[in-house]
C-alpha cells in the first residue's frame, strides 16, 4: 500500500521534481546559479512565455491545438510598437501620429490578438475544420498580414525601435519592490494573468465546459453544453492572451519585427505537455503549465549559464518532450 502511495505521489508531482532536480544539478555545478540575479532573469524570460502557454492550454484542454500563437504574438508586438515610438525618433512608423495614451495601442494590440483567436474559433466550431489545419492556415495568413503591415511606407520592413520610455521602462524593465527586494512588473503581470486563468479554469462555467469538451465532446454536447459557442470563446480568449504577450514582448526587448514570435507556439505546446496538459484533452492545470515553462527556461538559461552547448540543450529539451508525451499516453492507455 505504501509503495502504491509513493508511486501515485511521484506520478502526480513528477513535473515539480524534474524542475527541482534541474535547479539542484546546475547549482551543484555552479553555486552562483542560486542567487537573486539568475532568479530574476529566469522569471523575466518566463513571463511572456507563461502567458502564451496559458493561452495554448485553453485550446489543448479542449482537445485542439493552436499553431498560430507565435505569429499572433508577433503581429501584436508590431502593432503596439508601431504606435508607441517617441515623437522625436528619426524613423517613426507613423511620422504624423501624435502621442497616444499608453492604454490605446496596448488595448488595440490585444484586440487584434482576440480577433484572430475569434477567427480560429469560428473556423473550428462553425466550419468543423480540424484545429491543426485551421490554426496552421491562420498562422500563415497572420504572418502575411504582419509582413504587409511591417513593410508599409515609410517603414519598409525596418526594425521598429525608439519605443517610449513610459512603455519600455515600465512594462519592460520596471520593477516594484519593498524592503530591498524588487519584482519586475512584467513578472507581476504574468502572475496576475496566471491567477485569473486559474479562476477561469476552476471556478467558472466556461472552465468546466472546457474540461468536459476535452474529455468527451459528444458527451458534452448531449449533456446540454453548446460546444461551438464555448470553443469560439476559448479560442478568442487564447488570442487575447497572445496579444497581451506580444505587447509585453515588445516592451521587454525594446522593439519589434515581423519575425517576432516565430516558433513560440511550439515552445508553448511543449511547456503545456511537459506541465501535464494531456494531448488527448480534458486534463491540465495552471501550476503545471507555469512549471513546464519554468523547466524550459531553466534549461535554456541554466545550461547556457554553465556553458553547455545550445545543441545539447536542444537534445535535452527534445528528450523531455518525448518522455512527457510517452508518460501521458501511458496514463491515458491505463485509464482506457
């Protein structure tokens, strides 16, 4: 009985154990890894990725997938950055645009993400296109839209820079602190978003419907759930989260190009799967998704910190992804 309890505990908490082992292993190799500066860097790099992964988790839990996430992030970054340049910057995207209130470009960029998420939802729910194909098509189309916008005169595909200090220094590098300890504002935003998503997952009808749809879509439909309507809502929320992540990514890096967000969706899907979001739908938690993102950030940052080749990092990341999916499929097979 005790052995069975231990096995259950390990299976339920393996993701957190992997993160702990990674941190301890790197710290043994280089003790300076355990410090405020590395921790701050890891949290900074994880912040936007967490928001993207949470958006992807909405879709994965319904049994779908979203390949357009990264390109929506890139479009939102370009849209917000193009309207948040200083008025004296030499290569302004909109030379005659007056300085807008900070919330206007941010809100517009989030709405752009929401619109494309809504399009994904309509294509999947109303036209019954498989999510993989629907979001693949949207991914390509969004990149085209972003490239056309990015190439308009007088910008002509030049990297967007010269962002306003009130945007870049607040959302990108700003911190709030007390008693000598400061937390980057971008990390605070990610924490707030994670909490809101946790509430949606666990305390709202939409969250319950989302798990029901992912568990068995036909059974959910028979039980009275409007599957199509809920899917449209879920994809729209995911798109809005990608839009917010794009804004924060522009602030964090101090600029934007049409190539921002490239392949971010694969990192987000990998983080979700490693964090316990089932590839078959119906299973997933916010703490698991956040931990999955942290694992990959620790791999990227920590192994670079101790001088491990980026090629070995890719091998390690790939092995973890395959192991996580194999573990998930074994649990699914056992249930059946």
